[in-house]
């Protein structure tokens, strides 16, 4: 069992996922967002090959326009 958090919500899976796979499974809109894993920004180009492991903390930040 792989356990990790996404924006402080506990998630579990029985199979290996990439960062891109996690975002897709959760239905997170990736346009205009940034992702940090364990407080380190992960470049978008690395998402398809970045394997999510147990106890990782994933935070998704969405750009918001306004003034």
C-alpha cells in the first residue's frame, strides 16, 4: 500500500503512480499549476517519470488571475 498526501488529504493506492498519473486520477486541471513534492517544486517535464512513493507530501498550486 502506498500512502501519500495531496494538499493535506491522505490518498492510498495499491499500484505505482507517477506524479502525472496522480494528477490525472484526481482530475486536477494541470494548466497553470505548479506541483511541489516534499516542499520542492517539480518541473512539469518531470511529472510523467516522477514516481510517487509512500509518505510523500504533494502540494498543487493553481495560478489565479486578479488584482
